[in-house]
């Protein structure tokens, strides 16, 4: 199969996983490991995280609702603290791979679930062209942010929005995401989906699909 485009998730793919930061926060607060993931997995279409990623609530309301969800599980954790650690560290090899792919003629897209406040890989984009993350986003032909599109992964519509923007069929695209739940609908539509567990693994798998050595 000849592919025309590579579509990336941002947090957890271009940057290190925010779950690593969540685990550090949980350890600092003496909370169970993966508590944030557990909270966000409950009622995944209607919980505080989902509402915030679709920009249906603001930061203050997210803080309140997330705190209530944590309390319902018997723990005290405010949403503001979770947002404060959301940004991940950029993986330089992934950024270099974007430049290599562009040089090889592949079109680049990014689909990111993000929130409409704050700063970092999990937040809405800044307007600062000198910002490190903005310089990475500028490498993509199209970027779809859940907080601006009003739809979030794993809703199949967001993948089709990217295909429409690129003017391509799903089968012409490779998709990378660190969450299996987000890879599944991409694969279901016909994309070649790669689940990212680390930077080296992602580039090895992508290289195998495209016949490139990164």
C-alpha cells in the first residue's frame, strides 16, 4: 500500500505522555497510581475531561467537576492541579521525523484532544510564533483541535474531518496515537494505525510501514 499522509496525535506522541506527569502528581499527593486515568475513563463522553476537551465548559467549571468526580471515588484531587502538569516534554526525534517525512513528500496532519485553557501539549495552541510547540504545529498541513472543533477522539468524525481537509481517503493515511481507544476508530475507517508506547518504537513501526529508516 502506498500512503500519502501521516497523521499524528500530539500529546504522548510528539511529546512524552501526560500520563507520566499524572503519575508523578499522584505520587506527590499520596494518591493511587493512575487515578486521573481512572476518573477520566468513567462516563468518557460526559465527564469533566470530555466536556473540557470539547470546550463545553471553562477551566473553573472543569476544576469543580473534576474535583467532584475524584471525591466520588473517595479521593481529594482538584482539576486545576491536573491541568497544571498537563504539558509533556517534546521528543526531538519525533520532530526530526516530521521534517524527514515532509522531505520525502508525505503530507502531515495532527489530530489532538486538548483543552481550551492553559499552555502546553494538552492545551489549545498559543498565537506566539516563537513558541516551541507552535513551531512544531507549523510543520503540519492541517491541525484539528478538539477544543476548537467541538468533537474529540475517539469520535470517528474527527478522523474524517482530517481526511476531508487533506482531500484523501482514510486508506491513504497512517495514524499514530498513544491510546488504543483512539487507534481503533482510525483503523476501522481504513487507516494504518500505530499505537505509540514510546518514541523509538513509534519511529521503528512507522519506518517499517513506509520503508524508511529514521
